[in-house]
C-alpha cells in the first residue's frame, strides 16, 4: 500500500517531466507534486496543473483505470488518451470540450506564472552570489572560471539552466 507524504502545488526549480502527458514542465512553472512511499520505494511525481485536474476527473469516474494508465498515455490537460480525441479536437469522438480543455488561459494564470518565474530567477541569482568566491580581486562562480558579473548577465539572457 502506498503512503502519500506530500501532495500539492509547487513552483518548480528545474525542468521535470509530467507523468500524465510526458511533456516537460519548465523551470519556474507552477506544477502539482506528489511524493509517496510504496513497498519501501520513494516516489516523486510532477504534473502540469491542468494535467492534475484531468487526472482527478478521470480518477473520480474510474479509479482503477486512472491508476493503471502509463506515463504519457494522455494529452496535456485532457481526459482522453492519445488517438481518442473527440471530434472538436480533430478526433473521431463526439464529446464536447470545455473552455479549459480548449486551452484557454486566464490572465491570472499568466500573472501567477510570471511571478513564479521572477521569484525563481531571484533565488537563482541569490544562489549564484552565495557561492561566489574571490581570487586576485575578482569574484568568480562555479568551477569554470566565470566571473560573477558574466554569470548574472548569462542568467538574465536565459543562457543558464
């Protein structure tokens, strides 16, 4: 039997793979994370928020079906499997799609995502500064000889992970 240790919404610090759709969850994005222990094995899964909502919808309808699906069986944020798309989504089914399923995104979601990204970058900058070291009057970061100034400029340009 599985024991859930934590279950909730987080702001990711690095790229993760969604266990519902197998797409990447970018660093700094809001995501659903669940950690658990099953038969002595630790597990940590991440899902896009819309994928977590789709999972819950499928889980409420058929718990066994939701728990036996494989990673990547479903499309991002959808309650149907790949290849089983309804007619409105270009498939053969006939069920109607809601606005959420069509991919509409409210301005609140975008603002929250932007704020999360800003906080992620602020933490990254703080981490770079915390581990900087001095040699001959120049402040360096890491082991590759980057100056602190160069590292911060690369971060702002999106060239650091």
